[in-house]
């Protein structure tokens, strides 16, 4: 069974390697099981406010945040809804919404 991998940040290497974000989290797509359904809230990105600073990517413990069209997106299949991304976003571009 082949899993579809989300685009990862390492495909977009900046001119200086020192500018590449590093984090203890894995890139999106490395988790092997989907969310078990216990998540009660989920992060929602306001693409108008997001400047693509990637701080949420750096702090996400599950590596479910990835770059899409210069902004960030969330792989909801693997997001556990911890809210760390919302807390770290200084621009308020991430809000936690009740799970539907």
C-alpha cells in the first residue's frame, strides 16, 4: 500500500542552508496511522494572515504542518489538535475550531 506524501519543506531549499528551518518534528507524511478520532479541536489557518514564517512547522510535535503555495497547511489525518501551532503563531493566523 502506497501512502500519498504531502509536499515537504526540503523540496524548497533556500539559497543558504543556514536559512533552512530545523526541528525535532518529522516532515508531514511520516506518521503511519491516522488520527484515532479523539481530537476535539483542530487548527484552522487564516491564509490572509499567514506570512509563511514556518514557526508553527518548527514547533509541531507531530510534523503535520507543511508548506503549500508559500503559506502553511495542516494534514488533518494526523493532527491531534494539541494547539501548539496556535500558541506559537504571533500573527494570530491559526485558530482552534471545534471538530465537526
